[in-house]
């Protein structure tokens, strides 16, 4: 059981170092082997706070016509990108989803992109 | 009750310009006869469709902003559905959204005034100054 608990923490500690220095791909093992020592290694990993584009740029109305704007929040296959990935706030995500669905209806955005 | 609606429709790409104008004119006449009024008419031109509609891969987009009753919009929708060159349409009610945006803008404007006002800036330190003093006195 103790192994199971320690293994998920190992990738999280090795990941920031991997992003820091490119040569630690195979060398990612040693830091993973001593998880007790640099416990703060995981802390050093700094994730930038995501901000809502609509709040920051003060875009009030999300209109189904501006495809340029909507396309930023649609994945390659035409899916609506979830909030946790884009950082859009709840209120705006709701409006955004509505606008995307309207745009799909009038063939401005695809329901499913072709491959 | 008169409300703002936006009606966007796609006309098949192989239609002639005169026919398109005729179609739009007919629709306009319909709206004005039904007691509505046209706020704006915009031909967005030919655009590629995101997916195939009735075997067409592109279409002429037309955007119509009108002031009309709900029943009139229903009638227009029926007409668009039966008219052969129109391959797709969408009607969206805009007035609530406009109201909401206007409200937000109004709130923002008042906030800006407070921060931008020169009178507010000197007033704040005066207010702030006695506050620490009273705090110190109480402490």
C-alpha cells in the first residue's frame, strides 16, 4: 500500500524537473527514487493562474456570429473545450457554450470536424 | 409585444443575385405587413459551410435584425422553411441579451466615474486619515 501511495507522487516530483532541464528524461529516476529528500521539488512547480478571457478583455456579449472568437474554445474535432482547460469563468462558459451551439446550428462551426 | 430578433439564413449558393434580392424583398414585405420593422439587413456574402447542408458546401449568408412579435417570427420561420432556396436558418431573440449588456456597461461606467473623479481622490485620504487616528485612540 505504501508503494501505491508513493508512486503517484513520484511523477509529480519528476515532472517539474523534466520541464526544467531537457536531459532529465532518463535521469528522471534518481529524483523519483528519493521522494523524501526534495519534497519541495513538487512545490517549486509553478502553474500560471488561468484567467477568463472574457472577464479580462471585457467581452460582454458572446455572439454566435464571431467565429474567430468561438474557434478558440473549440477543440480540433469540434468539441467545446472544458472550463478547466481554458480557464473561462462559469458565467462566460455558459454563454460561450450557447453561442457555440447556435453557431453549429447555422453551419458556422462544425458539429464534428472531418478527418 | 415587440422584441428584437436576429434571423440568419443561408441561401443556396447557385442562386442568382436578382433572385436573392427578390427573396429578401419578399421577406421584408412580409415583416412590414405583419406589423414588424426591419432594423438592419446585412448580406454576409458567400461563405464555406462547416458541414454539408442539402449537398451544398457553401452558401450565401444573410443576417436580418428585426423588431417583431413572437407570432410574426413564427410566421417568418414558416416561410423560410417552405421557401426552396433557403437551406438553413436560425432566429435568435436578442433583446434580453442587449438589456443585460447595457446593464453591465452602465455599471462599468459608474465604477469608472468613481475612480476617475478628481474630487474623489482628495476625499479618500481625508476619510482615511481620521480612521487610523481613531483606531490608535481606541487602541
